[in-house]
């Protein structure tokens, strides 16, 4: 039997002869109608086993529109093509297939498939797949598929995919098998489109192999032409790499990102391109602030054009990357309320807002309205009451509407009981969140603070180093001891309280205002820094003033009895009838990320100190100052005497900081 290359060379030598040229074209098209049909049937079968050579020969010898050369009938009209063009239903197309399937060439097959795809709404997919004429067409496609050029092969594959044929059917298996070779001859746009079709196919061996090969094939083209592609092409390439992230070559991905950096300087993204770019960056795990800022800023401005599913997808992508854009979240909150989305769609967005400490009054009002009008929502096990409670505890703001919604959460007995069957840390988070909201249901707190749960949580802290659980227990114990006076259950041991205090001190208690406070109000005899209550409440600076609002000295009556070098307020000797001012310094992390409001957990400390009889004063310090020493000089060191006479000090110098949280009260009259 002749080898494939011998056959091809023979065809090239015969190409000069017009008759042989016509014979070659008919041979490749498998439409031989001459007496020599029998002579070439063996060669035709040999040629069908070499799909690569078939593509090359077709390109060299076939005429435009894949039409068959005729000697006397080259100008004759194609009656079957005209009849297909006049068809206006799937049934009419299938009837033509039944009558003329034996003479249908590549163009006829493609036209028939496109018409069936166009009118597919008139017949259910299940009925279409079982139709005998459609099965006959699929069989004919399998016979002719090896002689399609790559572009035709892709078009046939697209139509079959749209018609719902599974990747496990014989027809799609044959097409996918041939696409292995065809992808090497496709342009970048066709490859991207094929990737879009491929990712929707059911997984099997050939599909999985193509998902690995396709990014590599695209990578060869990108390495050579990346900086010549348009912005739209580059975002589409990034989208394909995101869809096949596991097989995307990292070097080519970096090259594409660099090319995007060059293109965004001269071109602008469209809305859908921005959404696709954001999704691809999240799938690839690439945190590129420049591209993220450009994409999210556009989405923030044109958010009203987004679809409902895009609202959730965009925020989730930002959450995966750890990227936050307050303008984008504000726009999304507005759109959720404007479109009146149901709670099932809103719930997934609440999880994102809770994680980013993003506060929206309008969305909180809307969620409260949904919960009060339909309390059965809370009975749905798909909606965690822990997340819903955390959403209302994002900030220190309250309202009557929110109180009603929070009370509805407390009546969700089924969900509360189900917490006992889940990991204990979930009950701990729920109980701490209720404490932030100043709610103290006895059954919830008994479930968390009972000896068995406490022992389990503390053991987990030791084994898995889950120190956050210990801090949460610490804050919960503070809340119960301070605000729930009738509680008689278990408490944290003194040793665990000391350990939790140490963890909090390690988290960044730098006392940046210590020097300035002492220079303004007196030395260490007047200003005590870094003190605690016996319940564990931390006070940054403590000042005692008499009835004339003058600072007085305080002394330590008891030495360091537990060896922790911690000063407790209860151990200080404070003169009679003096007021104790507890200065609490809040930093940027203590505020909501989009508004200058304290987070609910941060504000709880002020509430506790007030309940214990102290006069709490909140001081806000910006973290993004040029230097802390400049801040001290600007507001304290230069005006120590004047500071005593001022009721209010304002941190509003934009030259020193980017984050200016509002007016800060230091003292209420210190003359």
C-alpha cells in the first residue's frame, strides 16, 4: 500500500493536468462520479487515515466554497442549496436531508446545521436527537468530517454543541478527534471561540486532552504576537487562560499581563471586557492592582448595565483576590436595593460584605425589611443565621427596623438548635455576634460556655493553634460578665484570660500617643498607659480628674501579683470623687472600610467601659501618617498648654494622613 507522502507527491505531479486536477478535487470531496471511482477507492480509504495530509491537500486543490469542479456544468445552479435557503423550520430541513443526504457536500451539511440551529426553538432537543433524519445527518457528518477544513470543522462543532449533542456521542467524538490537528491551523480568534465551546463540554478523555493542549497552542501564538494584539483580544486570551487555569503556561500568562499593561495606556476597556478581565485574574490568582483598579473603576461607573448574576460574580472575584474597592461595593449595594433582589440572591452578597466590613445603611434596611415581612426565610437551612447576625453587627449603628430583624433571628429556634450539631466554634461566633448586638439569650450562651464546649474549644486552641477562638471566648466572657449580670454559668479561667490578653498585646498595641498624652496632661503619675480591668477590658490611657476637671496623680496600691507586668485599674489608688477617664485609641482597622463608623465589635469596648462606671473617650488615630512623630508634633508637642483648654481636637490635616476619621474628643474641659 502506498504511504501518505507518496500519494501526496503523486497528486502534485498530476496537478498540471486539468482532468487530473478535477479528479483530485472529487477524490478529496468523496464525490467521485466518474468510472474511475473503483480505481481510487483504496487510495481514498488510505487518505482518510491521515487527517493532517487531508487538510493540506484540501487547501491546495479545492476551489472556493468547497464546490466540486465540473467540466460542462460549472455554472449550473445548486438546487439543494437554494431549497435549504428557502426552508423555514427544522422539519423542512430534515425532509431535505432525507431526500438528498447522499449528494450533500460540505457546504450543504454546514447550511443544514446552521438552519437547524436557527430554528431549534420549534423542536425540543430530546425529540430532535431521536429523529431518524437528524441521526442520518449526523452519520453523514461523521463520514465527511475528515475532509473539512479547520474553519468548517469548528463551525460544525459549534452547531452540534448548540444543538445539545453530548461530547460522548459518536458525532462529537469524531469532531473532537479531528480538532486535535485542526487547532494548529486556526487563528487566535477561532482558538478562543473553540475554548469557549470546549469548556462547556462534558468531561471525557478527548475533552480533557484538548483542555490541556489548547492553552499550549495559544501560548505559541501569544509569545510571538502578544504586543500586536488589541485590548479585546488580550482580555479574551486572559479569559481563556482563566477557564483552563490548571494548564495555562505561566510564562505566557505573564507575557499577556505585560501586554495588557501596555494596551490599557492607549485603549479603554468595555464593560464586558472589564468583567471578563476581573474574572480571569481571580481564576488565575493574579493580584495586579493596576488592572484591578482599571476594571473595577469602570464597573463602578456603569454598574446599572450589569446583569444580576454579574453583581455577585464581580464581588466574589474581588474577595478571592483580597482586593477591595469601596466605590464598587457601594454601587453593588445600590443596585441590589434598586432591583429588589430576593433574599436568596442577596444572601451570598452579605457574606462578602461581612468579610470586608463594608457597611451600607440602605442595604441593611432592605435586608431588615425582607426578614420582618417574611420570617420564614430564617427557617431555610441554606441561610446561616450566623452570617445574617454578623451582617447587622458590621457597624455600631442601630435602628428600630434592625432591632425587629435581630429579634426575628433570636426566634429561629430550628436554626439555633441545629448549631449544637455543628462545630462548636460556629456557636461561639454566633454568641459573640449576639453580644456585640447586646443580645444575651440564655440558651445560646449556655451552649457555648458550658464546661464541655469550653474544654473542647480550649483544647483546639492548643492543638491547632486557633488563637482567634481564644480571643473570641475572651470577648464573649467580657460581654457576659459586664452586661449580663444574672448569668451564673461557666467563665474563662484567669490563666486563659491572661493568655488572651497577651495575644491581643502582640497584635499591635504600640501606644503611639503615650509621649504626647504625658506631655499634655502630666507624666506617668497622671497618665497610666496600657492598663486593664479585672474583666480584661483594655484601656490605652487612663486619666483621673477631680471635680474641677484637673488631672490628679494615681498610684499602684498592689504590686505585680500574677507576674504579667500588667496594671489593673482596680489596683490603682484614685482619690475620692474623682472621675476616671478611659481613653481608647482606635486605628483604621477598627472602622468600617467604607465609612467612618466604628465596627460593632470595636464599639462594644466603649459600651462595656461605660457600664463599668468609667468615662470612655474614643480617640481616632490615622494609620497612614507620614510619621507618628509628625502627628505628635502637629497636635500635641507644639500646643501642650492650649490642648488643656480645648474641648475638641480635630485630626483633619490632609498633609499628614489620608484617612481622617471625624472629630476626636480628648477631654470634656480640662482647664
